[in-house]
C-alpha cells in the first residue's frame, strides 16, 4: 500500500511534526506563512504550507570548532 500524506493536520500534530510550540505555530499562521482552516471548532493546518515554510528556510551557518578532532 502506498504511503499517504495527510492534507490537513491537527494543531497538536503540526506542532509535533516540526517541534513547534502552539504559540509559535499561531504566530506563523497570523503572519500568513502557514495556512489553517476551520472544521467546526477545530483548527486544521494545511500540511503543504507547513512543509513548504520549513523547506524555504535558509540553511544554518555553523562553523566547525577551532580544534576539531578527526
């Protein structure tokens, strides 16, 4: 059976997927960087926009320690 990806995630699952706090997720939604929809009282996160946001972030610039051991 092929693996499927959910189109929408609960807030809890979206936070767990990218190790975000709820408040950080809602800030990103408020900034328009991640899309959310309502299904009754539930807020659902549009998975594609969540993943696209994190894929668009720049790579970390981390310098090797001065005395790296091989």
